[in-house]
């Protein structure tokens, strides 16, 4: 079976990184809890929204992300059971492509570079399962879509949901 796994907000904690970058830049104390149900940029003053988007362009942003809890161990097991591919939209931001590749080398070296799809649009994916935090990536997927819970998608209800890597292990292993 072919399993595709998204990076941002599934393997890598991008959401928390945005909050940390924002708090450091503005001396604030914004929390995940305050952002629940929204994108981080939706919970900051209008005059600061653009600063959130600029994180994506900051050198080192993608490279410095922390892996989601349990992701390394579970993906190592899934890699033994499935044809596992990382599928991440990486073309929009200039530093993203190289930094995501380096990040995968560091934290997920068992996922061969040939199994890394750093693309622009995930509509091209054809497989059995896709784990992603963005419903627009799951809508056209022909296979089993699994919505990985992130603060921005807690109100999305039309997909099968997984809340943690522990749940993914129970469901797929």
C-alpha cells in the first residue's frame, strides 16, 4: 500500500514555530490555546499579519522546526509496512525545498530521498492513504484521506481525523 504523509503540521511543528517567531519578534506571549480554530496570522493585530507570512521566507525557518511528538518512531515502523512517501508543498517559498530536504535527512534519514515528493500541488498524488492537516489537499485524494489535527483545523468535520502519531500507529500498524 502507498502511504503519503505531509510534513508541515503533520511531521513538523510549523504552527508552534510561527507562534515562537512571532512572540520573539514582538515581545508577546501568544499561545496555541489562544489560536485554536484559526491560523496564527488570524489571531494577531492586522498590522502584524504580514510578519507571520514572512516566517516562511526567513532563512532557517523550515530547517529549525521540531518533529511532531511520536512521528519519528511511528514513521520508522510505517516505513517497514508501507511504500511510504513524504509529500510536501515546497515550491512556494524559496528556502523551503532545500531546508525541508535537510530536515528530513536529520530527523527521518530512513526515508530515502527517492521517497520525498516536494511539490507544488498535491492533486497529482495517487495512492492508498494521505495524512495531511489541510482539507483542500484531502478533498481530491482518491484513497483514504486522514486529517491530522492542528489548531487551525479543529472545526473541520468532513474527514476521518487522527489526533496524534500514537493514533496513527493504532490505526495503520
